[in-house]
C-alpha cells in the first residue's frame, strides 16, 4: 500500500489520504477542491474517520459512481445532518450524505493486497475511528491523536475525555511505524513513543479522578 497525501493548506480542512492498493481507498474528504482532483471513481471506498465538517464537507452533493462506497462508524453515521458535524464552527450547514457501509470496531476493509482494520476510538466524537494497516504498520488516526503527543479536543458535541483516554490506551498497544493524522504532518519518527505521550496528555487533561 502506498499513501499519497492530498491536502490543501487551508487550515480548516483535514488531511485527505489516497491509498494506492489493488483497490484504492480515500481517507477523509473535507475539501471540494481535493475531491475534484482525485479520481474518486477509481477508489473502492471513501472512509470517514468521523463526522466533523472538516473531514466530510466534500461528500455533500458529491456524485459518486455506484462502485465507490462511503464508510463511517455507526455512532457518527446516525448523527449526519445534525450539529454534531460542528459545521457551525466553520460558518456552514451540516453536510448531508449517504453512508453505504456502517463500520463497527474490528471490521476489516479489504483493499486486495492490504487490509485496514477499524478501531473504534470514541472521545473526539462518539463514532471516531482509527484505521490500522498491519503490513506497513500505518495508523490513520483522524482527530484522535496528532503528532508529537497532541490529542483531539473533547469539548464538541458527543466528545468525552474519558472515552478519549480509553481509546488512546488501545492505540498504545499497536506497533505503529507511520502516523497519518487528520491534521498536521505525517510522521514516522518514533511513533509509538508519540502515542504514549498523547495518552499522558489525555490523562493530564482529564485530571485526577
Ligand atoms: Zn479535524
Ligand atoms: Zn474533528
């Protein structure tokens, strides 16, 4: 699996990743401009790490051939079109789109010559997911963890700092070589340690019991 980063510098859009495998996949699609530049018909699926506007806005009104399916965790899929998208923070209306495949924890997305494992990581939103590819030890972390020990905010609708701690506790059990975050740069620099730092920060943010 090869990963291309398709993102534009406008800070209110998330990273979009194009995964080249026997079956191509897209992770997150916040930018209409990015969507226009990608051969979406050549992707088997568009996988959304969570519902937030900056990751999903380009899905609104997007015409997809029947071959390209949209995937999202059930807990966020059921909140499509509501304020849970945080669209109002971007001065926009909640994107409306159809989810073809509802994801659950442990689901596997088959890309022909590689497989993405779905890890349900609530905290930033109830239906946030991370995607782990075993062969390359890649983690697509959405807004759950960011490089250098940063973490996703938990003060938006459906956020939970306790859930975030539990979710990052699961991520530290993985062996990750490359981190593909929802925002910021891709990093391959001692990623396991970076995720441990994120867990520390999440626990510190939560404060003593
Ligand atoms: Zn985001
Ligand atoms: Zn978000």
